[in-house]
């Protein structure tokens, strides 16, 4: 069997894993990355997986020249967010409240991942794809990973960036806590007459929010949350009927032309690993460590905060790859930082879910009064926006 040696072995070459590989490699840390699936083909019509990359995440990705690798005609900036339950209590957030010109960018996940892979290739980072893990073991101060092609990789640190059903998390013996929300999300790729919009909007209801991420040239993603029964009922409707329902409910926001192209239904799960690291050099990032309700669109952004935190610690303490005894302390610092941030974000989103997943009239009045208070307070808007954008 052929053996390869590296400092960090990353499982998962999605947006989070690829970003971590690029950031570490820039500082001379030797990285190998493993991915189970080939990159999906990019189609003329946008796919349903679309992300709102916030200001801090977009700034981090600029260090890889990511936005130069994606045509500016194929993503859009956003500088305003509108959210409401009653129209009289609409809250509008603008980038200027936080002293910035744009809140971030809206882009298809696949285009972002493709741009990151282009960088992996240009930096000659070793990528095994498609490939899966057969076994891992730890001895002589290093991890020994055997892949399905009989390749052996020896690494000092093992990173799980392989998603919500992380194989690496299971192999490291890390348990999870979590629950299923009483909601599903129907992601609908639509085309409208609006060629350009820089506003994200979200309507709250007791059954779940409905939100819209505008893309380029009239394309966008409608995110419709409701009970599983209701979502599956909507999904079964003929598309022309569903288009009429969308136009009827969101005519003011989307106009009188809506054409559906793709539909995906996603069950909603919140979970968090009991720990993000192991004493011997195992570590989790992104959805492998935590997943949350997509209500506020913070999943990818929270994962990129993991990447920024972990890479900064490893780059600052690069000696760790020669003095293995210090790995535990460095990873422990990563865990303490990220578990607090994750808990705060998950708790905030779960609180919103509980408050709005309720049709009790006094609570409905109270939450809309709260919206009115926020709308009238520039200070509150600024603080909420800075937290959401990672400022």
C-alpha cells in the first residue's frame, strides 16, 4: 500500500472543508482532502441550494479571489433585509446601519464550491475524489487513515468536514444531541420579471416563515416552511397550480409572473456534537459539528467562522505539527470558542422558532410590538445586524 504524509487530513471538500484546506495551505501547512462525491455539474438554471454569504464570510473568501472566479453576472449582492408578520410591524435592515455598503452576496452553493475547487487544483492540494474512508487508527502520535482505494494517509490532525451525517464524527466516537423541528422547508427555484433585486425578505407565520433570496436576472429561491404534511401537499400540486398560489400570496414581492423550475424538500434538524475535538487531534467543523434551523441563513456562515477560528489557531501555532503534545491545548481553545458561538446562535434561532411557531393571540401581539420597537431603534438594528453579519 502507498503511504502519504500530511499535517492535516480533511474529510469533506464542500465549501467548509475546501476553505479550510486553502487557508491552511497558504501558510505552508501540508493538507490532503478527501471527498466522497464528484462536483455536481453547473446548469444554466440555478439549483435550489443557494446561500446568503454574509459580510464577514464574503471578506474571508475574498482572500482566495473567489469572487473573481465567479462571473459577477451569476451572483448578486444584497444590502437590505425586510422581515414582518404584520405589514404594520415590518422591520427593515439596511447595510448602512452597520456602516457598510453591502451585507454580502447571494450565490449558488455549487458555483462557490466550484470556485474553491479551482483554487485547490491551482495550489496542487492533493484531493482524492471520489473516495471514502475504510478505517482510522491512532498510533505513534499520528492518525493512520485507509481509503477505499487502499491509499494510506498519515496525518497529525484529522478533520471532519463531511456534513450533518458525518462519518468522521462517528469514527471519532463523538455523540450528538438534537431534535427535529415540526417543520419542513420547500426550496423552490423560480424565475420572475424582476431582473435585479438586492433585498432579502422573510414573512413570519405560526406555521413557519416564507423567505426569498434574489439571484441574478430574475432568478431566486423561495423558501417555504410549514408542517411536513402541508409541505408535501404543496409539493404534490401541479406546478401551474403552485405557481398561482405563489403569485396570489406574494404578488406584491414577486410580481405577476412566477415560473417554477426546481423543487427540493428538506426536513429541518437542529443538532450539536457533544464535543468538537478529541485529545489526540480529531476536530469537527461546519455541519459535522453543528446544524441549525435555516431560518436566519446562518449555516454556511457559522461553518466559515469555524474555519477562520481553527485555521488562525493552527497557523499561529504552526509548531504544533512538530511538537505533537501541544495539539490538545490548541484544539481545546478552538472548541471553547466555537461551542459558545454556536450555542448562542442556535439558542437565538430556536427562540425565534418557538416565539413564531405559536398562534396564541397575546404572543402574536407581543412579538409584533417587539418588531415595531426594533424598527424604531437604530441602535437595536445596528447590534442585530452586526451580530448576523459577523462584525
